[in-house]
C-alpha cells in the first residue's frame, strides 16, 4: 500500500520528519491517523501536506502545463477565467467554506459550497467525488495524488473561523511566539522583515506581510501546507496555534 501512496520525493522527507517529530501535535493525531494500515503518523502528515499543495494548485505541484480553457463546471457568474478556475481553492476557498466564507462576495465569488462537510469523510468517497464528471480530474491527477488530496480534505482542514477574525482579518495568535518561530524558520527565505521575496514583478511589490494582512486564510493554508512547486516547507508538524502565531506575526511585517 505504501508504494502506491508515497512518491520517491515523499519517502526522502519521511525520515527527517520522523526524527524531528517522534510524536504528533495533539491537534492532528488521534482520529487523523487512525485506521490507515501501515501508514505512520509522520507518513500521514506528509500525505496531508501533499494533498494541501494539490488543493492550492495541482497542475503546478505536478509540474504540468496550466489548463488553457476555463473549467467546464465553473459558474458563468464567476469572474475568473482560464487556468485559475481549475484550482480547488478557486471554488472552495482558502478557508474551505466556499460561498459561505471569504469568497461569499468579490472577484472570487462562485456560489459554490465549501468542503467543510467532508471533514473525516471516507477517503474512497472523496476520491470518487474528485473523479466525477463535475470535477473532471480523473485523467489529470494520478491516483496516488487523488488519495493525497482526499486525505487533506478529510484530515487536513481546520475551521479557520477559530483562528482568524473574519470581520477584521486579524489572526488570533501570539505575536511574540510567532516572531520566535518566523525568525528562526521562515526568515531564512523571506528575510527578517519579510521582504526578501517579492511575489510580484517589480516595480510592483507584494511581500509576506502584504498577503498575511490581505488574505490571512491563504497565508495560513500555506504556512501549514507549504507552497506548490517551490522548496517552502510545511509546518504541519507544529501545533496549529503555532501556525496562527506565525500568521499573527506576519501581519505585523511591512506590506510595502
């Protein structure tokens, strides 16, 4: 079973995670790792994070060319076009609530529901849903990655309303603890002020502080799962509150 679920790159990462985190944080153990045969807790975390970056952008994660046409099931009322309409997050949201969450209005509104009702749903039923005609992904995403995506949907979600104030977009975190983690883990790539990486092309500027304040749900997802197709680590082995603390600190960093 293991060889069908984990790719060679995943197997490379497992010993590092297992050595560094011999036990899982309370927020992601128990029901999250129960009943998966030979998969250890660390292996399941890797599977969830793989699914998390696929949810973000599956074609970039898989190294495939972006779809050129708009997804056939994308609502006509939607304002997006082309490749972005194929991303899971585009319809279901960074907060996983779809039309009932941050995408209840604005340029990303589709009217499509979220995936919160699929928490702890059977993996096989989620995979079957992903392969149905509406999603149209059966020939685009390999079976092992479909399984990883299903594990994320079933076991990798959190209720972001517990950690982000939807009205103010402020993270419910401890800035001091977030600074401690950011400056020893994240600053190596993002810089101590969060401005070492510009997500836009100059002269436009968009830094981690920009995104954290404007779209905290996206930022929290990427803190937990990593960034598709780049060597950004996942912090899923940390406690969920640590993730939120990092987000809270990122919101204090320069936006310009």
